């Protein structure tokens, strides 16, 4: 299979982009190969919770900081139909956003609080 013919104006446009340093050679090659400049979709497992679902969980925490992971999971599952989440899923999502349970910190109320609420030692 032969190469496609590249017209002269397009060649000069490519040369101009390379000389100006705006585009790298592999970016231009990808554009010529695919016909688009957008990135390809990434491989890997898609996210279980959408951005909207995560925001719902954070809103519930702001309403009642004393709620437990189990209560959050049950409440989320009753409100949504397409996605089911368990306690460890809530824990994973919250810890990814630096929110943890203060039950492990010896707090009697057991509130879900931000990591910024706990003092840390300054690095000297």
C-alpha cells in the first residue's frame, strides 16, 4: 500500500510549523495519520462514580458531618438507580479527596473531617 499524496501547500504548512517550534514532529505525524489533533481516548477501567455522584456524597457530608460511611452508602444507593456503592467505595472516594473519619483519631462524635483540620508537624 502506497503513501498518500501530500499537496504542496500542506507540505509548506508542516515545514512552517516545525520551524516555528509550535508543533513537534510526532504531533504533526499524528494529525496526518488520524486527521484530527485531539488526543486518543485513554485505556484503562472507566470510573465507577461520575463527577456528579461524587458531588452528591460531598454535599451529604456537608449537611451531616457525623454520618457514617455505611449511612452514606445506603443513602446514595437509595437515591441512585444505575450505580451501587458499598462502604469501602465511599471510604476510597473520600480518602482520595483528603477526607477521613475522625473516629480513628479518638473523637467521640466520629465526624468526617478534612485532613487540614488535624495539625501536622512542619518540615524544617
